[in-house]
């Protein structure tokens, strides 16, 4: 299993799917279902067969979920 580097908060970069899965705790199919429903940040097209996510958008999405806990 690969190590995901720890970066300072809000350092903007492109996250690939494995990093988004690790941060969110969700797998690919659920991430894409949430995206389709408008409940998860949209992926950015990087190439013909590559997508990534804005790290700041993912961190904000996670922070919103944590702030909405009851």
C-alpha cells in the first residue's frame, strides 16, 4: 500500500482518485454517484483518460461534513 504524503492544510494541488478515496473514505463508485447527484466536488479532466480533484475543494467538502455533525 502506498503512503500518501501529508501536506500543509489548503496547499492547492490536484488529487488523483486513490488520494480522494483515502481522504473521503469512499470508493470510486460512491464518489461518482455523489458527483452525479451534485453532492461531491466535480472531477477536473486532466487528459483523455485522467481526472483529478482540486485538493482545496475536497478539504472544504470534508470540513463541511465535519461541521454538520450532530
